[in-house]
């Protein structure tokens, strides 16, 4: 048991106490935000922004640029989603937040978002030697041959997360399906990166996303029945 715990949490022995505390705070607020999202509570966005803003700082310190980009995007999209959900609630006759299924018109935006995300994250990792060399090209070797499987997985999960966040901000039920896939992939990925608390967070995220998908489906059926009543 001790060996298992050392394997999971041993890397924290070298971390500053501040970083450990901030990661735990970010994890707690992140889980709270997902629970609020499952209940269509607009507070999902301000609570989530606190979590993602903390992760932006931590991930910059850890030089995990793909993850940093995800959380920076989450922060910006959280502001947009907060406004969008609040506006939708204000316009609803029952002062409730309406939800929708994905439409054909959403596909081009999702395709563009996914393509731009993969290209951007690939560029970041391509330039990683320059970034870690204090943004200097002196003596730096560049090339995609330096990419690891972690980098390619980051490209995939980043694209999935960004599409999911956009769909969530626009109240689309299917965003939960993308969360489920991306969260499940992220569990072993963060364990590998040595961020055990964050990996455990994604275990919880996966479970909540599965439950929330069915919760939103039920709410959508109630919403549809009320519209035709």
C-alpha cells in the first residue's frame, strides 16, 4: 500500500506547498462546477473560472502548454457561457435555462474549432524547445520527430475539450458525450504526467458527465413536453 501511495503521490514531495494547495483548490472548484453544470445552474461559470484560472498559472509553471491553452480557453469561454446562459434564462418565460440538441449548422464551427485547436497546439509543442530556452532559437533543434505520444494525445483531448466547452456554452446536450470521452482519456494521461490530484479529478468528471448526460436528456424531454402542452 505504501509503495502504491508513493507511486501516486511521491512526486508531490518536490512540489512547493503553494502549488499543492492551489491544485487542490482548483480540483475542488472544478468538481463543483461540473456538478453545477449538470443541474443547469449558471454558477457553473464563475466557479469554473476560478478553477481554470488557477490551472493556467500552475500549468505555466509546469510548462504543460497544451493543458494551459485548454484552461485559458475555458476561462474565456466561461465568461461567454455565463453571459449566454444568463441571457437565455432572462428571456425564458419560466425563468429557466433551455437546452438544445446539436444542429447541422453547428458542425462547421466545431470542425473549424477542432482544426484550429490541433494546429495551434501542434505549433506550441513544435516551438516548445524555444519556449523552454527562454524564447531563444540559439542552439535549439526543432522538428515533429521530437513529439511524444503525450503531445499527440494532448492535441486530441484539447480539441475535444474545446468543442465540448463551446457546445456547453451554447446549451447543447451532446457536449456531455465529448466530456465523457475526453475526461476518460485524461485520467491515465494526468497520472502519467504526475498530476495525481488532477487525474483523480478527471475520474470524478467522467462519472459526473455520464450521469449528467442522462440528466440533461430527461430535462430536455420535460422541456419538450411543456412546449407542446
